[in-house]
C-alpha cells in the first residue's frame, strides 16, 4: 500500500468504507534464455488484473492534486475520497480508488502516522477465496507479515515474498466490479540474483503464472546504465504482469522507486499531457528499438514508469 516516499502502490486493502466501491517453482517452468513458457498454469485464486491495485501513499494534503493529474494523464474515474481506518490498528486516511485504462490504484492520504508495515506493501491483490489465498501464499513460500483481519468491507492480510516483496491480499464482502483494462500494468520488482530466483520460484507457485520472456542481456540504458546489461524476466498470471529487474543493486536515481510500469500507445503524447498536469519527468524519455520509456513523479510524490506499448 505504501511507499514511495516511499509512495506506494495502490491499495486493494480494506479500501474506505464507501470509497472501496472503492509460482510451482521457477525450475518447474520450462523456458529458454530468451524464451517463453509453453503452457500457463491454472488461474488459482486470482480474479483479474483490474482488481490488483497499486498502493499509492501520498504526502499529506495532496490527494486531490494527485487524482486530477493522474486522470488528466491517463483518463479514468475515482470514488469519492473518504476518511476511514484501513489498518487493523488506529489510524485515519483519506482514501479513494482510481480506475483508469492503464491500471487501478488504491490511494492513501494519511492524516495520522502510518502504522507499520503499511506503506511497505507494493499493492493489493483481490483473491477469489480469502482463506485459501493466504494459505496458498504461505504454502508457496511467502511469510505472513500482517495476520488476517476484518475491516468494514471485507478481510485483509499482508504477505511477503522473498526479496522483501510485500503484497496485500484482500477480499470484499460485496465483490467489486471494475472495468477491464486497456493495458495491463507491470509490477516492477528490483532484486539481486539470489533473492530474484527465490522470488520468481515462489511467485510462480502462488500466481500460477508463466514466464513470458527472460532476457539475460537487456540493455542497461533502459534503467539509466548505458553500456551495461541486466536480466529482465516478465511473468504473466491472473494477477497481471510482473517484471523482475535483476541487477547488482547499484542503481541510479530514480530507478527502484518505480514499483509499477504503465503501458501507453504513444509515450511522447502521454508525457505532453503529464507535464501539463503538473507531473515531473525524473528520467528520460529514452527511445530505442526495444523500448520507449520514462520515469515520472506525480503530485504527492508517487513515482511511476511509463512505456510505449
């Protein structure tokens, strides 16, 4: 949910009371160095990528400006901001759900301190069966960070996959109905090799996903390091897309602050709209035959990657 100032990813959490209207192991997946996994696994407890929200934790008082700039850049709608308690211990946050063509966001503007470990999680994943979802994550190798609890609209928990990747699993009492996405965002996970292998093994087991591509010599210029290479592994599952960026951890700013990448039809045109809406371009744009990409910061501190689909 939190962090990206760590402004975080969106919440799937017990989003506000009203606003909530808002991997079997890596070794078992057959793929080549640049290749694809042959057969996707069954869906498991995933529901759909439009229900896997990035948790965005904002600087206090910036929720309205963030939502306006996001929707001016990508389009979309949002629920009415609501002051609510979304953590199991006492806190208050102005919360809203943003539904856009490029991804869903759970947005939090806390009016109190943020209880630990909230803000550490990347996002919220809706599961078809809450108890089975939590149990499946633990069987797959995740650790339980926040025990399951009830909120006003459902149940929540936070689990952690290898590499310190925290994810909120949630289930609403009244199932939400979000529109399908025009493009599925990428959860961008920056890891070093040892934890990356463990993360991919466990995430593949839990998500029932498959490896789409495994580029062991991706162009380092894509992450601000021209003249070098890195490993990029794209995983697809019912929870959406996960891009595992495997490096030695010696990253230039702002890489690693971007926890989600958003695909657009035209990067240059999107950046024009973003700048007009008060979004700062922190890096790029970088154009190449393989990828057009930039990293931006929205009002309130949220950092995101944008790339041309």
